[in-house]
C-alpha cells in the first residue's frame, strides 16, 4: 500500500512539473505556447498554371484536419491567436524517366512526377520569432496516365506537405 502511495505522489509531482513547462508538449512532438488557444487557417488559393478544381479546398481542409487531430488548438474562422495563410504556387506534372520505343515516334515517359508547392505564412503575434513565411514542396512519382491516380496522389502529397508545415509551425523542425 505504501508503494502505491509513493508511486501516486511521484506521478502527481511529475504532472505538476510538466504542467509548469513554458510550452505544451504533446505525443506528436508539438510544442505549442500555452497562451495559444486558437488558429485560423485561411483558404489556400491555387495560383499555379495548372488548375485542379478541388486542390485548394483539399489542401486547406487537410491542413485544418492535421492541426485539429494532433493539437488541442481550436481551428476558427474569426479572430485567432495565430494565423496560417498562403497560396498553392505550383502544381506540375513532368516526366522523370523516359522509355525508348522501337519506332520513330517520340519516346514515352516511363515515370512521371506530380509536384505540389505551397507558400505558407504563419503569424503568431505573441511571439514573433515563431512566425515564418516559406515554401514547401513535395512530389510523388507515378506510371501511366494522371487521371486515374490524380486524386490519390494529391491526398498523399497533401499529407506530406501538411506534416512538414505542422512540424515547422509547432515543432520548429526546419
């Protein structure tokens, strides 16, 4: 019984120490200032030359979901402690490797790369050194036509992009 009581006191002491830390720590590796309770994620407009109708909405919602699912921050539409905004600056499809053909026609692309680049501005006025503006870019290679795999490629790339942006904003992993 004394052992359980001692363990309980140790746990209470550990919890007290962790709560007194300057930043909230989570299992995701995020360190969020305790004063930050809310964030506004603005719509990321697609300004690239190639336009996919739902890309802006898909990316913006993926970023909001990443924040909602891994922090205790409230994602709001009005006034917020921090603001994340930006644009999708590049959506490109380019051959990565070329396959030779036996006839006189042009060579075929053996692998093609879909690349998405977003420019992100993160503003936290209470601690300006945490604010940043920078581009993030990710790609995924595929074979064949883009149409049958485009939405799944976008989802995969959005997951990678939102992870990098999240880490930069909340874990300071440059």
